[in-house]
C-alpha cells in the first residue's frame, strides 16, 4: 500500500514501480513511448541510476543500471549484474558489496553479443528464468477493444457484485450486448448504450476483473492507482483480502495500490507493507516505510497517520486549512462577486 496526502507523489511512485517491473522482468524497451515520457520528466542531463535487488531461479542478484539520453530516445550506457555468494542472507548482507560476485557487465560484452542486444533493453532479463518472467498489469479506466472479453470474465465471476441490479451481461457479437436487469426484460444494446447504462464503479470492475483473475491464477503484479476510486469501502477491502488468502492467491501475486483513505491500511497485518510518500523542502519525492517508525502491530495505522504522530507529513497542514477557511468566509461574505 502506498499512502500519502494529495500531491505527495503516490502516482509517481506507482509509475516508477511499473516502469522498473516492465523494464527488467517483462523485457520492455526504454524506447516505448510511455517509458520515454516518464524518463523525460526526471532526466536532468545526468545519468539516471537504478539499483535493483532481485531473486530468480533460486539465486539472488544485484544490478546497477545507468540510463542516458540518446538524441530523442534513451539508452543503457552501463549495467553491472552481480550474484550473491554469501552463505547466509541477512538484511545487512544484502546491501554489502563484498557478498556479491560480478557475473556480467554491459560494457564488456563482445561485439556479437552487443549485436543481439538493443540499446534500450536491459541485460538483467538474461538472468531471469522463464518461470520468473512477471505478469505486470496496470489498471486504467479506458474501454479497450477486448471489452467484450472483459465482460465475459466479470460475468463468470460475479458482475452483480459490482451492481446488484444486474442479472447478467454478455456479448452477442457485432458490437451488441445482452443485458438483463432485475424486474425488467432482457435487452439487446450496442456497446455505447451499455456503457451509458453501467455505473462508473461497474465499468471499473469490468476492466479490473480480467487482470485480477489472471494475476491471482498465474502470479505477478497488479498496480492500481487510487483503489478506492468508484468502489465503496467494502469492495476495496474484499479485493485486498483476495490477495491475503492462500486459497484465492496460490501463486503469491502482489497487489500494489495507492490510496488517500488511510483507514484502509488497518486491514493489512504488517506495517512493512505500507509506504508513505511525502515531499521534502526541495519538493523532491521521499518514500518511507511505515515499519521504520511504527514498531507495534496492535496500533491502528490510520490513527497514527491521521494524527501525523511521527511528523511524516501524513495530515493536511492545519495552517493551510485555517487560511482556506478564512478565504472562504471572506469570499462568501463579500459583495464584490454577488
């Protein structure tokens, strides 16, 4: 869970996490438009350095990558991958350089190897076993060409969960759908008509359900920005609980979500699964793990964050609120805008 006040960097952190997962574990290229746009936001004529710890095929690795601009694109200028050779892994030893042995370096590849490697693709992927290649799903609100297939999946699992007035919806081909509401006759409607009949929450459920089922069945990562958007609290809690039960999450799939609603964090059993985003005095993004501050699991996370007990910037600034209050009072009492 990623939590923080407005404009604290939650979506930015989620974007970077999606970028890293896709770049290293899905063999994406830096040349993809979305990746270039993200790098453009942060590139300041100095190489972007990414340090990575990961495990694949029973081995633990560290990787260090440097990314620089290549005219209108970006490219990897250097990468170093090292394998952990220590006999025991501890939190401290994972970050100890003398516990690693270098296994490959981008600049030392021979010409034949370089000819098969794009400038925009990482050498890390060569150390990832086929079993560990990740499925990474980013949830959005757009209606895609496979909307009909998503309707089928959502209906099989339980579309009425998102809208109890619906008995069923299924595609009939040629852009037509059949829909049956409780107490009403079945209708045959176009996709445009169907979209106008369904609530925003139901549409989000349809778009979300297919990715949710795939990641729970096969493993991987699903990233969801503002998990509470269009969903009531119970639905959000139920979604989170699907990832917390072995019966519904047998392959250790990961749900990564951002939220403004700190009370949702109380259902998470571990403090170290919560990350707090804030801005420092230079307005740079700072990410802190809640477990660094909150050592006890018997305290409600929401109470700690609402009160900003640890001065992490998790509560709205009171002086800003007073200023807002005064400005509103001045505006509504003024005759200038009447």
